[in-house]
C-alpha cells in the first residue's frame, strides 16, 4: 500500500459575528470549555482530529449538534446557536456574519491518498503522475 499527504491544514474556530469570542485574535482549546459546538458525527474523519485534540488537552467540550454537511454546520454557527472547528476551505469567503479565529495547538486535518500499485489502471497512474511531488516533511 502506498500513501501520500494531499493536504494538511490547521482547523480554525468559527463563530457568529456577534459571539463573545468574535473579537479574539487567537484562542486556546482551554478558552472553549464553556462553549457549545456543532461538529460532524462522532467517529467520522471530519470530527476525530477535534475530539483527539480536546482529549489530549484535557478539555471537555459539549457537542450539541451533529451534521454531515459543512454548509449546515456553518449555518448553525451563523445563527449564533453554536461554534465550530472547521477547515478554512469550507468557510464562505467574505462572509460578514462569521468570524474565524486561529487556535494555538489546535487540531490539524490531514488528507491522505492511499493506493495499491498492484495492477493499477492507466487512469490511476496518470492521476498519480499529475499530483505535485511531496515536499520534505510530508508523510508519504
């Protein structure tokens, strides 16, 4: 089995513009103890990095809502019902009703591509060849 890191990004806190944390420039997981979250369902790849980060920091968090759609998660945040930890890629650009805040020692989302080189198709080989070469420090 072969694998390559496709993306690595630090998750950020997303809050409604009126939220009490909206003016913060940076947060720690400990700052989020009393907040109510929306997240992907427990055990899914979208949620595991956050759960592991809170567990490692010894911080409890309350996940009141679970959703499979990043759009629904963002809408719940926009309504001021909850906050979320999300990839910057799923936050709508130029949204005036949301604020994003970096998290010191927060969770990182890593996206991998895994494949078997046994009897690969021409399309699979062409796709692999089209990918950028891994950078030093990437998990390959």
